[in-house]
């Protein structure tokens, strides 16, 4: 399987993994990797870097929107093999170390197994490493609301709810928002297409996830790069409003 890499702006690439997206930001011969897919997506991550003319050695930092296995998958591998810093919101650092795990439980998934798409999704998640233990040994916290000194100069914005330390990354000059799981455009377990919240069972605190749409609505961007689903073109403000209406 070859990684599906889509260039959405200069030096900005959305990569569709097996069921989760990640983003590559390039600047000359260096790169930033935002999220890393499932543990089973590792070869796809490496392939996607090669497709944009980069490599694991060129990655200056791995930025993680949140520490669920389908986004954290290869972070520790890159840190251990190449010394790449893995950076998250300070509230997400202990989550990445697996001092606790805020992730949908097997029991909750089974209770929702009657819903369309849930059972095929869970089979894929298990096969891709969704339940394996993948802690990051030395995650680092970043400062929020200021541009990070890495390729792409992304600005982390704290959007809690899906997890305590979930962050989106705003690229104001490019008009791009990397939204992780705070705002998606599709999911195998969701019937709707287009901007939406993930199904309720995936959120640690649904009401906070809903409130974080207010923060996203204030960000000036017209290209949305979600953690799940295709790229969405159009004002992020309108996308957040649509997600809120669907969640009502």
C-alpha cells in the first residue's frame, strides 16, 4: 500500500494513512511531521516522507495533536531511532507517556457495535495497532498560541475535549488549519460527510469538544486538514459552525 500524499499549499502535504491522516510541512531540506498514524502505518509514514523529497533524518520535530494510538503510532520509533523530539501540549505529555489512557474502551466499542461501520473499523484498528502499548519515553511540551520554531511555523491552539491536551495547529500565512480530531470531515463510523465532530464515544469530554469549536471558529483559515476524512476547502469558521449544528 502506497501513502496517499496530497499537496494543499506550498510545503504543506496532507497524507491519508490506512484510516488516519498526518501532515508534512517542509522548508528546504527540513520537515515537520504532525501526527504519525497507527503503529501499523509506519511504512506509510516513511513512504510519505520520501514522496515529498524528505526523510526521517530530516524531520526536525514530530508534533502530536493528541496521544491516541492512531496519531501517536510511530512517534517513539522516530524519537528512539533518529532523536526526533516529540512535542505535545503540556496536558498531553503524561498521556503520551501512558501515565493514563483517555481512549475509547473495548467495552464502549462493543456496546456501539450495532452502529454502521463500527465493527469493520474496530477490526482495522486492532490489526493496525490501535490497542498496543506505544508510550513516548521523553515527550516534550510546547508553548501554545505562538509560532513554533520548526518548518511551517505552526501555531498550536489548545482545543480540549477529545482529550485533555488536544491541540490544533494553525498556519496563518498559508490559511491552513490542521485540526486533528477536534474537527473532522469524515470517519468510518460516521454516516455524515463534511465538517463534523467525531461520534460521541471517542471524546473524553464531549461538551468541552463542542466548546472548542468556538476557538476553532475564530481562526482565519480556508483549508482544513483533519485527522480523519478528506481535505475541506472553505472558511474554517463555517466548517466549525456546521459541525456544531450537526452535533446539536
